């Protein structure tokens, strides 16, 4: 009887040990090119959640002055503690410009290590077979952010934090006061028609000259239709967030199968970005909040439902200190919306309490 109890206890301990091997969390670190004489490196983060033997989340990295991020899927083997993530594009290490760079397709394989000093994931980004002669492997060393229990943090490396607010020409910068982009505008207008000046011949003509109507701007007409549809749909508030800063970075991904979802983004009910397809690669929007409003609203308008309804996206909001993941789902009758309000400084809160 005692032997049976001992065996049962042993199996329970083994099961507990296996179930404790989880890779869920926010991991940050550096990646170094595995090539003699090359010292190029990347600052990188891996924010993942484990569901059984599967993992999903965000892989992001900084290279030179560019931040790239992707929605990823992978597998985790609790027995060997190995994590595998396929198809991660990484900018070629020798690229002199990130704007006109090329990507190396890589697969990540790493091993989870627990110790008294902390938890780490060590591994490498291995070049795809097609690129093995041009793209070297990249060694990666991640450290778990112990302060993050809900995978809502940003990279803790100071250099990365310093670069996080530097948008690139292919990113959209928006001021919520007007919701008008200051770079890469969502709409482009046709040149204004030039009014014809009268000549001597036309001045002498007795019959009035017919003036052609100004040309129709197809972009404005399209945006007008989107705005009308937006107002007819019901706003559904997914989440209310309190943020530390008045400048935010919003990253949008397709969080499921890439099925052709296309969206427009509204800020405070003003159209900001249109005809944006969702994919595993994020598109970024840098937003300065309207300080005259207690609450700023960010809405996702579904332009279509893709092949698999509804239109779903993962929006990652970063305020320079905290990181929030919001799953948004829009249909042809509802607009997914989040409300954002700025946290009051502690000094202001203390002063208010003293006055009371």
C-alpha cells in the first residue's frame, strides 16, 4: 500500500513539475549575429501566452532606428522545455537603411531555463534553408520580466525605451485634437482646379462661357461613405485604459488566420486611417491625446469581414511605460472601441486629497 502511495505521489510531483514549466510572460533581451567579426545586434522582446503546448503573442525587435513587431504562433514542449516559433522575418544585419532593407526569414528555437537567479530563454533565430548562405544565425538571450504578471509590459532596456517614440516615414503620426495625420495622411486630395483667366477674345464674346464643375475627389467621396457608415454602427467599448503618457503607440495585427481583413481607424469619431489590411506584421499609429478631453476614443471600423467573419484584430497600446493588449472585433453593425484617459500625476492626487 505504501509503495502504491509513493508511486502516486511521485507521479503527482512529476505532473506538477511539468505543469509549472510555462513560458507565459514578457521576455526581453538582445540578439547577436553569429558570425565572426560581426557585432551587429538587435534589442528584442517576446510577449507570449501559453495554451497547452501552443504559444501565441508578439515578437518585436529594434534594429538601428526601426521597431518591427509580428503576431506569432508556436509550440512549447514541457518535457524538453523547448519553444519553437516559425516564420519570423528579421531585417538583414548588413542593411544600411531600415527603410529600404530586406528581410531574412528565420525560425526561432530556444530552451527555457529556470534558476534561482531568474528565468531565461536561450536559443537562436535560424535562417531558412533558402537563405542559409546569405543570412547568418542570430543568437538570442531572453530574461523574464519578473515585475510583469499579466504580460503587459514593454522592453526594460533603457536604449529600447529611448527609441520607442521615434516613428518612421511609413508610420502614421496623429494629433487627436484634430485627428489629422502629420505624416503619411490617410487621405490625399486632387489638385484644386485652376480658374481660367479671361483673355481679350473671351472678353469681347457676348455669350457667357460655361465653367466646368470642379472634378470630384474620389478619395474624399470614399471617406465620406465610410464616415456615414461609421455613424450608423453601434459603438461597443471593449476596454477603458488609464495611461501614463499623452503620447501613445498603437500597433494593429490580425490575431487569427490572415483572411483579408481591412479596417479604418477613427480617433474621437474622426477618420484617421483607411483601407488598412491586417496581417501578422503590425502597422503603427503614433497618437498624441487631446488633453482637453477627459476620455479619448479609438475605434476600429470594419471595411469588410474577410473570409472568416467577424473582422478581428489585436491592438497593442504602449504609453512608454506600460503595454496593453486589446482584442477587438468589429462587424457591419458594430464598431470596436476603446476609451483612453490620462492618469493624474501623483502630486495632483495628493494635493486634491489634502484639499478635501
